[in-house]
């Protein structure tokens, strides 16, 4: 092999090591693991699929302290401990990673009367959603979610939800329907919401699969980074009467 070809092969091999090896080292040895999902935090039990929005299914309590409420009647407001965000699977230069972005800039309330959730509405400030990667955040704010033109996302309850009295003293799963607005597009959604009670507060946790094209959201993929055609909107709402 001539000296020139030796040099070219050496350069190519070095480039391959850098291209493949550097992302592997960063992802597996340097980068912090993705935050655990809110559902995994609150319970390890698989959610029960339900179609009747008036029913409640009791699931096993999580290790967190559950304190029963004697009466949930009243208006429950979102606290600063609440979080809403996204979870998207990525392939970063051949390495699989999970991208997670979140914000606690959430407002809203839930109205309960006689064990019936009569109304609920939540608003998220999309300009404050952050992940562990500034470059990803820049893409999220501009091309993907266009937060300048669509600074907020909202959810409004579509129909009342009956709460079983047992749900006030244990983790429970509720079938909820409503209208979700993302990037200026409003669509009906169904979601299983896990509720629990902590220190006199109600915690609501759930996930909604978002197919990007259905909401007019550009696929996040860019050269070197590819994603699936959908992601997960996840939330943990801590409510205080």
C-alpha cells in the first residue's frame, strides 16, 4: 500500500472512530440518564385501558405516602410543583437516547363537587420548556413548536368524571376526555390519569401519545439525529385546595 493510501485509510479510520466513538462515550459515560417518567414515579402498575369516562379503576398504591381525603369538594389549583413536558426517542449518530424536556410553568384548576370532577382547565407556557441540551431547546422553540406564534398549550376537560370514594385514599386510574391544543391545533384526546393524595394535595399523572403530523408539528429529526413520528406528552399536576 502506498504512503498516500496509508494516510487516507488512517484519516478515514480516525474519522470513523470520532464519528461513532465520541457519541458513544458522551451518551453512555458522560450524559446523565433521562429523567424517569412521571408514571414510573407514581406507580409501577400498568394502566388499565378504559373507554367509559364515568368509571374509576383502583390500582396498587405507589411507595409514596397516601393520605385519605374525607371530602374533595372545592376548587383545586395547580401549584408550582407541577410539571409538564415531552419524552421523545432519538437516535443520535447511531446511539439510542431518550430526550426529555419539562417546565413547571403550569396554571389551571380542577373543580370537584360530590365526587364529580365538573371542570378542569390547564395552560402551559411553552416558552419555558427545557431539556438537557440547549441546541435541542433552540430547535424546540423555533422550528418544532414555534413558541413565538404559539406560546401556550392548553387542555380543557370535555365531560365530567365521576370519582369513586376509594380513590381518595389510594392510587386510582380515571378515563378522561377533553380538548388539547398544541402549536395552535386543537383536537379531542382521551387519556388515563392516575391520581393519588399526598399531604392533603391531589396529584394527577398521565401521558398522551402525540403523532407529530396530526398536530402540524414538524418531525424533530435533523442530520445526525433521527426520531420516530411521535412522542409522549407527560404531566404531573400537583393540586392544592
